[in-house]
C-alpha cells in the first residue's frame, strides 16, 4: 500500500555525544560491527525511503564520510546550531520542499529500530494520518517525552523537564521517530516555537499543531528493546546486547547451530549457509560469509572473510580481512590468515601466518609456516601451488612462488622460487659428531650415568 508513495527519510545525526566521553561523534559508534548511523540508514532504506536526508552538526566530516559510504545517494544538511529536534529537521528544508508523500524522521542514535516498524508508520499515513508518533511502554520512563492521551487520542507530548508530577507517572513514551504526511509537514514545522524549559524547538510540539489544524494524529507502538536510544556508553552496551540477542535468534531460526548462543557474537551482516555449526565463544566482525556445513570451533575471531562449504576453522583461528577459504579447507589452531585465498581442500592446521598469499588446492602448510609478506615498506605475494607440501617451521620470503606438488623441507627459509615437483631445502645441513657429548662430559669432569657409559 505504501509502495507507490514517495518517501523522504530525514535522519538526525547531529551532536557530538559528549555523554559518551569520546572523541568520536556519537552516531559513529558501532553496534554489531556497524555504526549506529549505518544501521539507521539501512533501516530507512528497507522501509522504502527513496530519498534520504542526513542532518549533521558543524565540522562532522567523519559523519559525512560514513553517510556517503553507506548511502551514496543521501543528501547531507548541516544544522549549524543545536537548537532542537524540530530545528534539526528544518535544516533539510530543501528536501522537505520537494513535497514527498511520506516523511519519516528518524534519530541516528536509535540503531535497533526495525524497518517493519517504519513501514507500519507509513501505513498509518496512507490511511489518512497527518502525523504518526512512535510510542512504547518504558520500564523506566525518566528522560523520555511522555505521550498524553485523552479519550484515546494523543493530544500532546510532554518532555520530562516540562512535565508535572502526574504526567511523569505516565509510562507511555515517545520513541522519537515520527512520520508526517508530506503535504502538511513544512507549515507544521515552521509553526513550532521554543517556549519550553530548554528554549529548544521541539519536534514533539508538532502533535498540538497538527491537531489544531484539524489533522489526525496516530500512535504506532513498538517494543522498548527496539527503540533504545543511545546517549551513554552504558546504553551503547545495552543496545549491543539487545541486537546480539536478535541476531542470534535470527541465526537459530535460520537453522544455524549455535552451541552456546549467548557466547556467539555476530555482526549485522553475517551470512550463514545450511548446517553450519558454531562452537562456543566465536566472534564475527563485519563482512563474513559462512558456507554450508562449515564448522567454526571455539575462540575463533573472523572479520571480513569468506568461509567455503565444509570448511573447518579453529579452535583459536583468526581470519582477517580478505581471507577466502574455499570448500573443505582446514584452518586449525593459532593460524592467522589475511588477504589470502586458500583453495579447496588445502590445510594449515597449526601455528601459521598466511598473509597476501594463494595456497593452491590440496596443499599442506606445515605447523609454524610463516609467509614473510612485509619488508618494512611494502607487502609481497606468496604463491603456493596445488598439492604442494610446506614442511614445518618454514619461512617463505615473499615475493616467492612454490610450484605445484613441490616440497619445502622443514625449517627452510625460502627466498627463491621453487619449480613444480621439486624439493627445496633452505637450511643449514645437519652434521653429526659421534661421541662428542660424551667427550665433553669427560672433559668437564661430569659423572657419566650408567646408561650412557
Ligand atoms: C527526544 C524526544 C523525546 C523522546 C526521546 C527518545 C524531542 C524534543 N524529544 O529526546 O520526546 O522521548 O528523544 O529517545 O524530540 N538532534 C539534532 N539536533 C538538535 C537536537 C537533537 O540533530 O538540535 C538529534 C540528536 O543527534 C539525536 C536526536 O536528534 O539523534 C534526538 O535528540 P536528543 O537530544 O537525544 O533528544 P532526547 O532528549 O533524547
Ligand atoms: Ca536521545
């Protein structure tokens, strides 16, 4: 029903977040591996926001960069002075003036909002509401604007500071998100004044103005977990926890086996195939795809990596950005992989660093093998052929190429290319001096044990 209506989403992202005690802008703090701003932008897009306006504070270059990265088509408007939420919305006046059918106002510090909730708000607009307010029942309502309902109708929103004692008892609160019928929005916003304790232009005053103009005001309800606003680091942590719960539930619902779900940490974009098994204590950063039947064992940390079908990772593995494991690859304990393709069936089971490399299909990388990819100035490639066998504790000094089916003897330092099917040894030759130890002991006057005599 809302599909044929144009929709402008105004995302309010101004404010440095002083209560976060951080040098970083508040909306750039991450939950589930993605900035709060990125979560919000993705929610409004999924709700059908075909035009997006982001309102930022002055000197917020980082916020502008993140906006452009996530939503290149979004327009950025600067609110030069922080004079309140209605003032912030009006910073996007140019976009409002284009007369979209629906206008969504969304706070970028409320990252767990579901697109479906925004869709429900638009739905109410399509049924004739002039203004839709998102409400929720707060366990502790302090700090929130209270929804004043008379005879079933929302008549006002009272900010905590302006509320009297009995209004403060109300637990039905304003989540902050609003939807306006586009045609009437600008005159309503322009009519908002700043007669309140904070002398700010409150978006919430739109309720009374719309009613005075004869417009219909409607409340759409949401769960508290979904409308958590983040003003402090504690709230950031609580929001992270709420989002993790939701992501775990979705993964379980989709058939992923999480042995101890409360110890699995997911990113908002983690993708799983069928019959994936995740052992306890695994952390997924952003950009991870896990193929069918893969097993991720305990204490692994995975970030911007692709894990192929039937692969086995960990325990204690670290897959860093650009790690691409093809099917049935084994990456074992204390193995770090970065910017490397590990082709089908290859194995690196113990104590290795594989960076800027290709490991050919079926190759075996022995314990303690290191690709020496960095010379202090630049990174270089290591190319290991298919079915190659790298003996334990070898250092492959890049750029270097090991041919298909070649062997590298244990403990080698390989600085030159190795042809296919060859054996390369790059280590001191072993010498054996018969009886040497015995002579030493005698020389030093040590007692020789019976066994050794
Ligand atoms: C606001 C609501 C309150 C609601 C609560 C829900 C108003 C007046 N109050 O209060 O009813 O219960 O959210 O979390 O709307 N912002 C700007 N420019 C400004 C002021 C704010 O861009 O001049 C942005 C902030 O970055 C933030 C959002 O608007 O993303 C909300 O502002 P904030 O100061 O956090 O409002 P609250 O006091 O939480
Ligand atoms: Ca807030």
